[in-house]
């Protein structure tokens, strides 16, 4: 996530995708970086604050990377490969009937993949907040094709205060699938968790997929259809890249996971008022039931977890 000039977008206000321009100082910086993928060298041109640090700049790189993959992102998540099925089936299992009649805040909801599962399960209103206009535009196209108006779309950094957005005061369900694995510091991680619990009503349900140890053998080998690679230790966590193909040669997106979450400890969730923090059993996913032998390595050292919890009353 990054600190940026934030715009609020509705479903009817898509804008052309381009690197974000900061208008907060006269300082201008041009960055060139080579992505470890098949994409060419990319230029980013910013007008930034003198105080903008490298963490914020690299977070902006992640936003641009998601934007570059926006047109292909949903295609990957409909491939039916093992990783996609596990992620989706664990969420559907965890959600159960709790979405019926529910209002949902989907933080870092992107193109609305999980939001559409929730709508299919009976959710009546979903607000998506995401950094990437390009990702949300793809979701808008899907919703327009379905001729429905259940989702509202807002562009913002979910690690920062969201009180400038016309969100509901509280929601029955808050979802945050994978953004905790783009928190490159405890400050950013805690900002995300603060928003999760601030907008969740007492007794409301939280659902969010996160990494377990990103270096788990099944995530590194590519056997599940995604590859985690290029690991680098950072204070309190791990930086890495992940690619949506079994060989790891495709476009790779930068990620960062804090040990406070990937260790499996529930303390960070409980600090922000979540209780009954559980992991959805992997055996509840049909893809695991179909071929348990294929999942032996993963089950010995899981690479992802579907977290579910309740906000204390």
C-alpha cells in the first residue's frame, strides 16, 4: 500500500490508468526499475514530497504492477488451477450463509472476485476500496455485464484513514483478502487492521486470506500454479515476489508479509478487537478432498490461510 493523493471513484467514474502523479511538492523523481519478469523496463515519473521515503515509492511500484496485470488478473482467477481453487473454495466454505442479507466492506477488493462470491451468497450491498483504478475498472465491466448495481467502488489506501469516503459507519462483514501481504511495516499492517475493525460492527464477521510462511515448499515449487520467489528479509518480515504460473517466469508482483501475521499468531488480530480467530480447515476445500496426496506437502507446511474471526461485542 502507499500514501498517495486519494480520489474517490464511483462505478460510473472510471479514469484512464497511468502512474499516479503526486502534486504535493516541486520535487520530481524519475525511477527506472527492471521487473523480474517478461515485461520491459518501466518508467515512473512522480512529483513527490521531499520527505517521501523509499518504502512509499516501492509501494507505488506495487500499485503500478497490479495495474499492469489488471486485464489478465481475473483470467488467472478463473483458470481452476489448484491455488485458485483452494483460495476460492476456502473462502466460500468460511463464508457459509453469513453473507445472506449482509452489507460488506471489501478492503483491497480489486476487481471484485470475492465480492461476487459474497453477492452470490446473498450479500445485498458491497463497498470495495482499492488502490488500483485499473483493477476496479475491470470489475465494473463485469458488473455492468451482469446488469446489477450492488457494488460501489472507491480508490484509497486501506492502511490510511478512510473517513473521507462515503462509506457506511459499520458493516456486517469486512473482508481483506491478501492486502496484509502488502504491508511492508508494522505501521502499515496495523493501519489496515484498524480500518478492518473500525468498520466492522460488534459481532460482525471478518474474512481474509493471508500467507502462512511464504517460503513453504509448495509455494516455492510452483506445483500449485503460483510461485513465490526472490525472498529478502526486512525488519519484522519478508519481502518477495509472486508469479501466476507454475514456472515462475511470468509477470511477478511484489509482496511483503509481516511475521506478526504469517507466523500464525492471533495476537495482532486480538489487539484490534477480533476474537475467535480461526483458520478455515483445508479439508473443507473440494480440491483437497479430490486429491489429498497432491496436497501432502502443502498440508505439512501451508502457504496460505483463510482467516475468519468475529469482532468482540
